[in-house]
C-alpha cells in the first residue's frame, strides 16, 4: 500500500471553485463536490488497480498514482454483474456504471479539516455477492455526514470474478478487495477529516456476511473497531458447492474450469454464462452458489467461531421480522408453499434442522402463520437469527453486543417486514424515489430518524441507545410488533411493486445505467 496521505486538504490552487473541494490522497489529488449543508462528497476514488487483463482473477493491487487533479464528482464504474430477475429488479435498484476501474469507493464528509478527527463508517453493500454496488441511490451517505460521521461506501468484485473458485487463482477475491479498501481507509481517511482509529464497518445481507468474514480474517485485524451486521451472519460455503458453479459455467463456455481459461473469455460471454447458472441457485434452498470459502490465505474454516473470538469488537446486529418474504413473495412462491401445506413445513424442518417441538413453539408464537410463513421463519432462524444470537452472546466478549429487529411492514402488498427493507431507514434516505420500490408510499420518516440516529450513536459512542444483549432477552424492536400478511395481499403477477404501473410478464426491464 502507498504511504499514508497527509491529513491536510490540498490547496494548490486558490482560484478553484468553493463547491469543488480537493483532498490529497496517497495516490494523488481528488476533486469532489460540495452539496447541501456543506457536505463534501468524493465519488469513484480508486483504492486498487482495475481488475482487467492479468488482474481479472488476481488479488487486488495498489492503484497507479496520478498527476494533476482527478475528478471525483460522479460514481465510478460498478463491478461487472448481471441484472436481477424481473421480479426482484422491480424492488431492488441496481445501477450500472460502465468502465474497468470498478475497485473504487466514495467518501462523504462534513469537514475535511475538523477540530478533532471524526468517526468513520464504511458501508459494504449486499446483493448475494453477485449484484449491487455503492451507487444504489438508497445508500447516499449525506445523512451520516450531516450527523458528524465520515461515510465511506465501497465497490468490490462480484460473482465469478470475486468468488469463483479456481485452482490457479486466490480464493475470496471479493473479500480481499474489501480488505484493500479498509487499508485505503486506514491510510487516507485522515485527509477527509476521519479518524482511522474509530472505524465502524457495516453491511446488509451479503455485506453483513462479508463483515462476518472480516471479523474472522486475520488480514483484516486492526482495520476497524466496531461492526454492524444487518441480516447476514458469518458463513462459508463448501468448496465443492462453489466449485460447481465454476464447472457449470465452464461447460457452457466450453473451456477448462481454470482462471487462465476464464481470463481469455470476453466479459459479456462470461456474464451470460454466470446469469445462466445463477438461475438455478436459491438463497433459501441451497445448491451451487458463489460465496466465501474456507481458505488458508484468507478465511478460517469456522468463521462464526473466529468472529466470536474477536471479543474486543463492539457489535450491532439484527434482522427483519419477515426476511424470507423478499425471496418468496415476489415470485409467487408463498402461494405455492401454502398450497403444499404440511410438505412445506416438513421441508422447512429438513432444511433448518429444527425438530417438531420448534415447529409447535413457532405455531404458538404465530397462530395465524400459514405453511409458507412457518417454512420462512424456520429457515430464517437457521440462516440468520440463530448464528447472530450466537455471535452476540459468545463467551468471553469484552465489548458489548446490541441486537435489534426491524418489524415495520412494507406498504408493498405481500412483502411484510422483508429482507433489505430497513436500508432506507438506516441511511435516512426515504425521500429518494427508489426507496419506495421496496417500502411503498408513505414510509414513516420518524422511524427512519430513530433508526438512523441509533446507527450514528453506535459509530460515535459505541452504544446505539439500548441495553446490551444478555443472551436471552428480546431484541430492540424498530417499528413495533411484526404483522403477518393476510391471504391475498401478495403482489399479483405482472405488477411492478411500489410504483403503481403494471409490467408485462416476460417483458425485459430497462437496465438503469448512470452516466
């Protein structure tokens, strides 16, 4: 990594516009933009070299220094990816910014030269490690900067480029990208007014899984002090399960299942093959998938145990009340599972490892739940709630853990308190049009203010405002008790949730491309 940057903003030119702030990083000077409230934002700053050519499947390398001033007024390129299936693309905005220099990050700061260094939060986006980016409008970081935090959001390699397992390439390249980004923060964030000794990492879904891995990864030790895991727990996938995705792609591409062979495939063809194999993968039901694997160079075999052993890192972690509805409701799977009746509950028991007593307790707790809801809750316990509780209550922790549940139900019929619904509340970006895709109209701003303030307080003070987890008490609930969705509230096929206009089933959705 390049030498640490000076904490003093670059002032080489006295005649530059006041709304074009400049900061000198270890690689060169970047010029951002000043927005409402004096918030300065610097977008698309490279923290590693473009992963192209011989670097496509290599570990990240430092960026090349540049002369002069690099414009940082627009989001940088997003990592190569395939679009969400239609049912999810109507709910989850996922902009695409073309270009090779996708290992970049963004910084929002209230003051590049504050009287005292400011706490830092680093956001790692979700998207099943195959989609998403830091350019999603809901992740706009001005509210954190407004409240005295330097906010950083990061892009990293996705899918086969970041997590494909090859015999001739390092494993977990997306995780290595994230570690490189955190090293950049350590070396450069003081120049933006941030304190490199007060870094909180936070992420949702695959971003939270990544943070679980960062807690466990020896290479990430010392790069952050606190962590927030939203709807994701430390995990690794069996190597054969990840390797199967590469083999399936290799069969479609008619090339060997090696990084060398995949490196010779044109990127559009590689992504087309990836899209084909992803259609046969399910986050709830298992099967081949891209994901983190145990690897001697990056990640121990038991990431949950290794993360739990990091007892000196304060934790804020939790889930939504009905995570599974994002995965099951938009496709009509809730109706199908309800029709299957007891078979669905049996499948939930099989996949979750829960016994009949657990099902009886769940029925007593949720007397109105149908078979699909019971299956969803069983699988959510297995994938999220049980491991997150185990992490929060691990023996020997010296730093506190705080547990929450987000229970406000979406205004989009059928979604309930689904996976990812809390994001617009955490970022206090309900006013962004894309926030309504998942939340529906008239989401409560007062709840966003409350939840966002808790995340800020955790970053600043290490305490979000409620008692630490004691092992068996209830979590802090945002939005009141959850509400089961009555029959018939599922979104009809062909409707585009949250935007009030039908779409023709089978019609392609326009990919949103930022300039």
